[in-house]
């Protein structure tokens, strides 16, 4: 079992861990007793970085474990204590996108009470949130949503973890309702430079809102 410490400390990008297992297959996989690497899922890309000298190229869930896919396990050994280092720039980008997706969902639900967010995809360059409800797509305004998003970013609202981070974790932005989530996020909206809706369209009985986001590199 891997302790997913990123759930409790999403800002942590360096740590240490013990190697539990190394397997060779289509990719080389390293399992640790604990990790700060976000495993891909929940609409968010996996972290990248290093385990000791091994380059982490992908991270996935495997039951109660986290599989760290590496270019090579040379220099690693089962039982060894190793340094973990997450790619900070990649983490900031994905955390900004994930937080932006939650903010967009909250803003739209607040502005259009007949809509409810049902899915999100927060990959960089592919951001979108889908809604279901009785509000027709032509009543949903890109400009009005972007104005509210810009206002919330400027207000630098707090982004906090509520509940037990390992059991019933949710993310709460300002006074918006908490959203259950297992991804990484910024600690305040001031760490997100931009969140901009690019398009709104009806698709398969849902309203899809596509967006772009960027981290504030000065934060």
C-alpha cells in the first residue's frame, strides 16, 4: 500500500520514501511506501519528476498502490531510501488547471442554478467541464462567466482541503460549496494567472464549457 501524501500536502514537491518493489514489463514500475507524485485520474494528468536518479514519466493508480513508471530503475534497489522530486513547473500548471476547472463548475452552478457540473477534464490545453440541467445553452454567457472568473481570481480566494484527506477529501474555494476531489490544487486563486472560457456548446444532452488556464509564475 502506498501512502498518497499529495492528498494531504499538495504543495509538497520534495520528500523521501522507501522502495517496496521494482517490476519490469512494458514499462519499468517502481512502488514506494509513500509518495508525493499525483497519479493520473480525476481529470488530471500525472506528475513527472525523479525518484533518486530515475526519471518518472508517468504515474498510475493500482488498487491501493501507486505505480511510478520510470525510464530506468538503474541505481534503485528494493528497501532503499530514496529522494523524491516532483517537476514543480508541471505540478503548478496542472494544479492551476484543476483548480480552474473546479472554480468554473462552482461559478456556473452559482450563476445558473438549473445547471449541475457532472464531469471535468483538466488536462492542459484540453480543459472542459460538462453540465446537465434545464438551462438552454443559448442562455449561458461566455462574457458573464469570464467576468465572474476574473473577479474571483482578483479576490485571491482561498482554496482549502476539507474532510479527511485520505477518506472523504473535498476542495472548497472561498464560499462556494465543497467539491469531492483527489487532485492537486493551488492554495489561493492568486496562484492562477488566468482562467478563460473559450467556448460553450451543447453536446449529447449536456452543456460543455471549454476553458484555458495558466499558473501565476510569480506566486
